[in-house]
C-alpha cells in the first residue's frame, strides 16, 4: 500500500478540530481494507471517516481524520504519525507524518484576598493571578488610587504563571493618615498587566484607614472637663478594652504569607495531585494497548492511612492505564486497586491494608508519577470441539506466538481431543492473547487466535479439520529469466505454508506448496529483497493442483537529472533530498569529475511517491513530486531538469541635495517589519550606497541627515534583480546672525559697526549659561556668524563673549532661537558687544 497525508502542517486553536486527509493506494493484487491509527496523541481525540476503507487493486481513496484537542491542551507543536494498516495482513502498514501547532491561549483570572482591610498607616493585600489557559503568562502587578494619595509596593515586582497554576503578589498600600475624625475608606483597583498586547485585569480593594485620634477620644476629653476623676477611671477602662480587641498589622501580614514562610507565592489550582499507571502482570495481555502496557477500567481507591474502611476518593484508569487523584491536602494515604476479573491489590504489592505502602503528601506539592502498579487477572478457561469424521488422535495446543526468549516455551498447555471431539483448557493465565492450534496426522494444521479477558470463560470454540493433500506449484521469474531464492507463502487467513523457490539451475525458480488444507481459498505471496511483493488468489477444491507462475518486478529505482541556474548554466553543489514513506536519502549535484550539475539517487523503493527538495545557499529552494511505479514504466527517472533562482536582491543608489550635488555621510536605512539594514552614503564614490544579499520583499528606503527632513520611498525587491534609487535631501537647519559694537549710551542701530573676531557660542537651551556649549565661532570681518547644521525643531541659545577664553556665564549678550527643518534661521536682532566712547 501507499499513503500520504494532507496537509502535512496545520495550526489550530485549543478546543478546535484539526482535519487531515489520508490518501491510500492499494498496490497489492487483491482486494484489501485499511484502517488508520494516529500515534502521538490520545486516541479518544481522533475520529476517522470511514473507519474502514475497502479498495480494489490499484484503487485510490482517502480517509478523513479529525483530531480535537482539549481546550486546556498546552501550546506546543506535535508531530503525528498516521499509520495505515492492511486488514488482510496486519503486519503490512504505510506511515505518513503531519505536524499540528496548538496556538497559545491565555485565560487570566484575578482576585484580591482579602478584598477589604482595616488598619492605620498601611494595609497589605494579595493579588491572586490564576492561569486557566494553555500557555505561560508573564506580567506586572498594577495598582490605581483614584485620589492619587497612596503609594504601593509589590512583592514580587513581576509575575510568571504556568498553565493551570496561580501566583500571589503581595501589595503594601501606604497613605497619609488623618489625626482625628471618622475612619476613611480608600478604594483601589488592584490587578495585573500581561502579554505583548497589553491586557489588564483589575479587581476592587478597600482600605479602611483609622485616624490617629478617634472620635471617642474627643468625647472622652469633654467628659474629663466635667468630671476629671470619673473620666480618668473610665478612660483607663476603655484603653484596656481597645488594646485587647485590636488586631496587630503583623497578624494580617502573617495570614497573607505562606504556611512555610516562603515568599514564592505559589498556590496550585489543586493543593496536590497524585498520578500513576496500572499494568498487567501478563506479558501478552490483550489489554496492552499502549507502549507502557496500561490496563484500562481498573478502579483505584484512595484511603487515609489510619482509616482503610471508607475510601476518600476513587478514580478509573483510562485507555493507557493512567489514574489521577487531584485536590489532595497534606496527609498520609494508601491505595487499593480492583477490577472485574482481577485480584484486589494494595499499592505497591500488598494483599491487605497493613501491607500497603504509605504515601505522604504535602499541600502544594508537585508529586512525581508513582511506580507502575502490577495487577494480575484471575485464571480463565477455554472449551470447544474439533469437527471431523474421526477426531481421535487430534491434539489441541494453546501457545503464545512470537515468543522471543528461547529459554521460555511458547506452549502454555496441550490436551488430547476426546473421541467426541471435545477439548478443555482449565486455569489459563489471563488476560492474554493466545493461538489455539489443532493437529492430526493426515490433516492440515488449523490455528485460531484467542483473546482471553481477565477471569473469562470461553466456550463453543469450533475447529474444523481438513485433509492436507492440497498442492500449489509454479515458477518465479523476472525480466532476466527464472528467479531463485524468492520466499513463497500461501495463507487462508489463519494457517500459512511457506517455502523458497529453488536456485538449482535445472529447476531454478520452481516452488511447491504442500500439505494445504482442502477445500480452501488461499493467497499466494512471493517476496524477495530488491523486488516488489506479488500476490495471487488461488482456490483448492481437491480435484486439480493449480500451477501459479509469478513474474516479479524490481522494487528499487533511481532518480537522476541536472540542476541549472536561471540562465540555464549548469549549477553544481546543489543538495538533493528525497523523502518518501519510510525512506529518506540525499545527494549533491556534481561539481567535478563528471557532467557539472548532474545528480543521481539510487536504491529508491518502488512503487512510491517521493518529494525531492533542491537547495543551495543563496538560491531559492525548489520542491518536486516524483512517482516511481513499475506498472507505469518509470522505475528509473533520469531526465529531470531543475532550475534554481537567486534568493536575494541588490539595491544601489545615490544621495544628493536639491541641486543634484552628491552628499556623503547621509544615513540610509532599508527596513521591513523588525528587520533593518543601515549604512551611510560613501565618500568614494561620493554619495553612493549599496545593499546586497537582501531577501526579496517590500521595504521602506529612508535617507536622513542632521537638520534635514527625511526622504522616504517604498521599494519592492525581487529575487535575482538589481534596483537603483536616487534619494534627494533638502537643506540643513542652521542659525546665522551678526554681532555689532554698541554705542556709548548702549544699544545699537543700523549704523552700528560690525564686531569682527567676536566669540559666539551655541548652547542647548537647558545648558545655558553654566553648561557646555555645542559649538563656538569667531565672527568674520562683517561681524557675521553661521552655525550649520543643527538639529531641527530645537530651542538654542546664541551668546556673544568678549574673548575666546571667557567663562560661559560671562555672556555680553544672548538670544533664544527655535531651529526649523531644512531652513537657515536669521536671528531677528544683532548681538551687541562692548561700547565705543
């Protein structure tokens, strides 16, 4: 058979259904039926439609497979193995793979414990963050005081909550406390912010804050004025009562902390969980469905160690034999296991409660799985009858097929068949799978599979004996002639006779299958390494011994071809990978000692569908599907021509000003999403830039320099292409002005003489006058200065000094200026230095 799954990769949300289609091809020569099994997940989540697919030889059809993941399934990627098995021969199967990505889902629940606190200067609350989703959540605690009068401290400052667990964040709230008056209620919102897309969940909390001096004390002072002695006695009595009734803040703090005094804040959803597996003592249990040999349907009961009369809880093992007890508190426990057809047993191997192992549990503890619990079934029995004219001399044998250990006999029991044909096996170990075999001289051996459940009694088993004088003969050949060494087997579904075709020259390829039960319908199967298995249906009616000649075809083929680049030139060093059902190999296209770019892959099983992947660094990979099938005449494919294209693009260009002058040292960025490539325009060749080996896609190209507005254009880069762009930038921001010499009376005018070689400094507004200057210049002969370039849209201070060494706080004159993008700002007035008298 041949099987493929589509799609081979799928993403689902928790609780959703993942749907696959498994295409099945019947490559045999007989009608067959097929079932699909999915390994890697719980079988209860899987539905196949149809459950059983019947196909004629050469037919193709599909089975729809649906997988429903529970809503709480962890976020992960699972690789599933979809196995298609033949009903005619359960040992024949085909394997297909598929990957399922279960998307993360975060379900957050927040509560405040306690929701109300009473205290003086401070109050402590607990934010309980529970994660009922399938992925770990991370976040930060938050607190909001609408009055903005309180301060908050968090411990811990961040919180990480795995699926199915909770964490506690301790919150300490502090606020100003009134001297007298009524208690004041402060209402807060406490919660947590989580996720890349900020999700905020809050719950209300109330802090009842007591004043420093209560109203009762003010009333008491009034009474003291009227009756000092009586009030004094009364005051002492009240103070005593209040002192005994008040609750210290530390008591509340201790109540919020963990019992063990730790600060980790972990509160499991269930205080503790206990889990384990039950497995059968029988080495060939009919209930062994999982790799671990789990027994389903066994009842597990949990008892307190000091009271084994009444069970505290019970659970039933699932299809894999697994049981679970949740919500356990601190204590010591014992376990008992019972089941229909099984002997009761206490964990780990006790027959009575006193012999049971005690299991200690602490609240919040994460217990590892318990040791496997072995359970044995009560003995069963089998009875039946042999149908024959004279059953005398027949022997019935009960055995375990496929026994590996040579030191252990495969025979479980053997009895002589009575004259009336009856036989019986008593006290047979169970549960187990057996083969019942009946033999008598002159008759064909008859076999029946028998599955015995725990303590079960099987009756009315009938076995019919048939004469063993049936013979099938024939020859095995291939395209080259007669073929020896082939295995030939005939089976009627329960019994099988096997032989090997002869290798002697005179009788090469000849075979004979003897001692076949007559009448009967048989499938003759011929197999040999390097050849496809062939099958034929044969009917024996006792009158004629049929001749069945079988021609075999090669079971291995080859795939060859040439790899080229986009221009058609041979391309060497290309990795070629071939993947099919239960087969994978790879090769590399030739770079020397042969035709360049040539590749060859041999010894590929036939028939089969194969995926060929061609890959080389710097080139886009290609995938092809090739079918090898002797019936289609394409065992060897040798003319594939595969062309690969370069997988990157090139972007070049120049940066200029508005007049077309090339600009160096301009920043050029090429960005797409979170990926950014950056460089500066070159000094040689002036203003040029180049981005090479850029993945194809849509990008944003940006050019920028100090004081100029950015130039931004979108570009679309295609694989193997080179694109050229011209980026033009505007003028740079600047500040210019003039320094003049003031008059004797102070001030200046249009006729004021220019101050040549005056010291002018440029400051950021926040740094003047005592900070460091950004730049310093001397005025020219006309008293003019020009600071360029400067950052755009920033406030600056321009100040003039008597001489270059002057301190920054000794400015003779200064002015504040706001720079503008791509504009040289002219200061609105002249700066004045000194006076002429």
